[in-house]
């Protein structure tokens, strides 16, 4: 799953640090090519494998040095929908046919 870390402090934009951050969110997979070349200094983009059954975190806590703690906001790419009903990627639950079918079945059952 692709995500951005908008406004990440420059010292944290080292690829190895981004990997550590990615692993603290989920399982780090790779960096965006442009992020690797530091073309997107304000908003590094990384791909992290996430457990989609769990609610996605909105921020990650980064310890800068030993004392400074920084709350980094995470922005997820919404180009791929995620259905919380059938736990699949590719559509959103508002468009979910399974969910709609089940709602219809429940309605019929209640009516009879
Ligand atoms: Zn669905």
C-alpha cells in the first residue's frame, strides 16, 4: 500500500530511516523512485505491506535522536479502494456488491 509522509523532517528522509519508519507502520516494501532520488523532499512516498484487517494508523511516532518525538501524519494513496466489508482491495465498501446483496437478503428475511 502506497503512502506519503507529508512534511517529514529532512533528517528523516534518508532511505534507511524511511525503511525503519515503514517497518514501524507495517512491512516495508519499497520507496518511490522519485523519493529515492530525493525529488520529493516535502512528501516522501513509500510502499508498505499492511494488515488490512486492522484500522490503518493515521500517524506514526518517530523518535528523532533520544529525546525528540515527532508525530508524523500518514497520507494513504486512495487510488486503490479498500472494502472493509469483504476485506479486499479494488473497491470501496459503498460500492460493495456483496454488502448490497447481504443487505437485500436481510431486508427480505425481515419482511417475511
Ligand atoms: Zn466488498
